[in-house]
C-alpha cells in the first residue's frame, strides 16, 4: 500500500486521544449518561485514522497490542496473505490446517487473516465465548460467491424432480471449504460434508462409500481434478450451470454422471493456462511444475504434481538442492517459497509471470490488523463474524465430518 509519511507533528490517533471511553472497574460495561453500553457496543477506534498511515508504522503497534492481549488472542494467517500481515500470525496454513487450529484455540479472540468463509468456519467451530474477527469485512472470495444458497437449493429440487437423488444409493452433496456457511449447512443436513484441497480425495471416497453420486460445490476444477485422480473419466462428470435451464444439461447426462460439478472457479487459479506449462518447460529444461488443484484440468494434467498449499510447500521442502520449481498458485505464497527455499539451494518461480494475486485476501492490510487488535485491547470487538445459530448446527456437522477425514 503506497501511503505518504505522516506530516511532522502528526499524533498517533490511538495514543493521542484513545480509542474509546474507558470501561468501568469491572471492565464489562460503561455509562454514557443514563445508558449502559455493553462492551461490544462501545465506540471503536476509527479505521480511517489507521488507513492514512504507512504500513511500516503499524509494526510496533501490532506487536504491542499482541503483547497486551497475550494468550487471549490468536492470530491465524492464510498462506496467501501478504508478508506485512502474515509475519504477525501465530500460525500459518491452508484452510484445512487453520480450521483445525481455530477449533483448538484457547483464547477469547481468534483474529483470522484470511477471507470471509474461513472466518465463518472458525466461528462455527469456536466455543460460544470466543470471538472470531475478520480484520476487513470486504475480504471475501469470488469462488464462494459463485454458489448462492438459493441456487443450490433450486438445483437440488430439480435433481429431486428428475429422480436423480433417488437413483441407486443416492447422491452426497460435498462442498469445498470455499463456500458460505449456508452451503455447508445444506450439505451437512443432507448427509454430506465439507472438504479442502488437502482432503478432497478422502472426502470423495467417504461419499462414494455411501452413495453413487456426488454433487460437488462450488469449484468445478477441484471437483474434476479430484474425481479424475480417483479414476472417474471425464465422460462420467457433468457441469451444472446455475444460470441455465436444467443446469445447462439433460436428465440423461445427470443420470449417467457419477459427479455433478457446480460451475464455479477460482479467478486466481483459473488464470493459469496449459501454455504457461509449455513455456516454462521450454525456457527451463528439467524444471518441475507443481500446481494447486483449483487450476484447470488441462493445466493439472501437464503438471508434475498437484497439491494443496501445504502439500506444495512439502514437495519443494523434500526436493534435493538444485531443483527448480514453477508453482501454479497465489503469488504471495510463491514469492515466500522462493525466499525460503533459496537458502536450501532450490529455485521457485511462478508459473505465470503476470502474477496471480488474490485481491480479496490482499484487502487485509497491516492497518486493518492494527485497528482490530488495538480495539480488542480497548475492549471493543470489531468485525466479529457470527454465523446464525440455525445455520451453525448443520454446518458444524459438515465441518466435523471434514475434520474426521484425513488430509493427504
Ligand atoms: S485464491 Fe481464489 S479461492 Fe482462494 S480466497 Fe482467493 S479467490 Fe477465493
């Protein structure tokens, strides 16, 4: 973020006039006139005061807030997060690892430096006394937005109407972690589960052990790549387009298919193309190409290996010195891998020079993190993510099933 240095004499907004009125002796409430205001309703520090400051001026403030909050606060950072933010994370990982960690967190505050669906999942798995905070509420996920609950319910009703759900041993709805809590609850209520890219294969096997078909939401590429790796030919997969009549397909094709793929994708990973693999191989003979399974099937087929972000890191880690990798995933992680593994004599470059950035993940800035943490120090819970109780129950069922299915 390019910001100007503050002018001479600029006063730090928090230490100049404080974030909020002070709490009373028991710290749980304060009085404004005759009104008693609960802790979460106090006036919070204004985010605007932070956004005018440069990134580097946040470092000491974030560290100080972390120190004051101590073990009451855990900061989780997804691998795609920018360096200036992830350096403050207690734990880093992919969404599978972070969901396990958030389920085990002790403190009252879980600050999730990721995107909205991840924070929702953390809230579903959290204890009632825990608060999950997303430093910027605009950090969403374009893939998750591609499957709305009304569309998915409509699809299911049509499948029921065509008799698809009653065929043989039925159909299991399986959703990728990158989906809304409502979609997770939809799957949980119908005997399905959630998966991540770490355990998608195991989740497919779990589903096929009890049913003949899977409805996979919302990422067609992860669904196709996973099913294909399990030996299901492309001819036994069909894409459901929520914007077309009957999903853009026919009852015959739906009856014959083992996997119905929702027409969603990740705008970051879909940018990688087969020619990127050809180009990098031509330019660097002997290079190993490893990609995330959110990439297109054609790209994955040309790659040497596929894997979740955790697995991509492990592949490079296990390689001998002198190995060169082209990695098809989000650019912040690729750059971080490049720096980390250079020390081991390995070279890591991006599969596509134009750089694939997750712009929504990037929204969480040091300023947002400092703002969220300093408000917590002052007793203000800002940007709390709360999933409605009726949604939470079945979403939790689906997530618990996911946590029982091992990662690859
Ligand atoms: S990388 Fe893709 S799937 Fe992941 S959060 Fe960003 S937009 Fe969503």
